[in-house]
C-alpha cells in the first residue's frame, strides 16, 4: 500500500460508498416506499420514504449529476411546492428512473396556491424558473398529477397540475405515463393551460439542443385547457433540435384539448405518435419563430377541431400522416396568415397524407379566413370523398396529384 494513502482514508472512502454508490463521477441513490424511514441510499440498503416530506427532503439533498432509482411502489410528493412545503426541483445531470410504468408511481399531493381564491399550480418534476438545467433524463415510471386528491387536500378547484416541465437543454423524457393532469387555473392574467410534459430552452441566448420525448403516454386528463406534449420557447440561439417520437395521447375531444406543439423548432421531428380525441392534434398559435419542422408518420385519430393548426412556423413539412376527423366542425389542416389571432405561418408542404372522416362531413384543408400563405403546397394526399372542400384551398401555390381513397384524382376546389 502506498504510504501516502493511510488506512483511515480508506475507511472514510468505504463509508462514503456504503451510503451512495458512485460510477464515472456520477452518484447513485436508491429510494423505496415503506412505513418506517431509514436506509443509507445504497442499492443494498435503499432509503425508505413513508411521507411526501421524506421523499422531497431526500431529493433536495441529492447532488447534481446523480442517478436516482425509484424502486417499485408509490412515492408521494409536493412537487414544486405547497404551503409550508418546499418540495424539490430537478437538478443538472439528474437521471430519475423507475422500475417501469405501473410499477413505480410518483403522485402529487399538493400545489402552490395563488392569491386569487381557489386558484393554484402544481408541477411534479420541475426545473424552476432560474438558470435552467442540463442533461436531465426521466424514464420508466408513472407520474400521477392526482387531480382529485390535490383539489381535496388544497380545498381548491381551479388548479393547473402538470407532470414534467424542464427548462434548459439536453433533456430526455422516456417511457413516462402522465395521468390525472388538470388545466383550470384562474389567476387573473395567468395562463390556465396545462402542459403535461413540456421541455423548453431557458432563453434566446442559449443553444437549444437535444429535446426528446419518446414512448410516453398522456391520458386520463381531468379537464380544462391542455397541450399534452410540448416544446416551448423561442428556440434559443439557433432553433431547437430533437424529437417527439412514439408517444400516445388520449384526450376528451373538447375545444381546448391539444396533442402536440413545437415552437422555436430548428431541425425538429414529430413522428410515429398517436393521438385520440384531440381537438387539435398539433397546434402552433403562439408568436414564436421556427422552421425545419417535420411532422410525419403519425396517426391523428378522432380529431374534433382544427386537427393541424398551422398559425406559425414555416419551411416545414407535414407528410405521411393519417388524419381522421370526427364531427361536422372538424378540419384537417388550417394554415393562417398573420392576424390578431395567429402570428402567421410561412410556407408549409402538406404531402402524402391520408385524410378520412370518422363521422359527419368534416373539411379537408383551408386558409384561415380565406387569406392565402405564399409558398404552401398540397401534394399527393389521399382524401375521403365524404370530406368537404373549402374554396380557399384553390389558393395553394401547388395543388397536385391528390386522389380519393380509390385513387381517383381530386381537383382543387373552384
């Protein structure tokens, strides 16, 4: 043994490793739900947490660049806080992993109340509004926003409760099921909309790279305004990169229930997802820049409103999707020039999609208020003959090779 490394130093190192494992410079901690608190946090002796206060205190104490394993069971939390409870915030370099959807559940039990009576907001995994965080991974668990339980405990009904909101860059959310979210906050001047799973750059001066939400599910939404899975912000310095991929969204079909959004895109993909009963399967209605967005190979089913609402963005493509419309007021694609409602879209290419009617006689595509957007193309789409055509569709720069479900040509409306 080297004389410069005495036995008492080895003993101290062994004690440290017994309380938390470490590999490649990353700390590792294990947590398990139970009745009697204890444990050292190691794999062989996990921390036992019995109350939300215990769970939140353990997470607050965990440093950056840590792997946190949540063993099977239900963990309760105050998330981003509640009266008298500081909750916890996600830190740089955290990986939080469960034992799998339906095996590990993190359940919200409180929220922050507004000064406005009955109104409040709660988030389970939240980075806070500070400088943002980097390199966060959340995977393999259920996040229960627990709308009924939180409303009862807080004695407030007008709440917005969400599962994940991470600001910063290089974030991955994988195999998360988010349930029982709510979007009914009534704070004057506030936004009631619930972004159930949301990623965002911190500001316009940072690089906005690496935003991924994959193999997740949002379901059992409890009501109000919602975007299930969202890329928010303005795209940082050069536009946001990443993907929303292989996710499943099940909503209730009311007017304020949206599936996906992706503001500030700069080389972003939305692909292989499924939505059911979204009023808008994809929505861009916010004044944010963005280009080079590809929406492809998705199934947007039972859409009850404007299925793809393209009020912003441009130089982007919608291709190879199934767009199924339900009800007489449903519309496959709406593109809007700038006005008091929408910031204004650039050129979108709509190609090789299948538009079909599930019920009623919905409409295929239109320019909002009949005002065309230069550069837009509608090419190679298959169109259910039960669908109606708006006269504004004749204003596409290119309408070519569109057919009905029997491959008969469909001419642009006159």
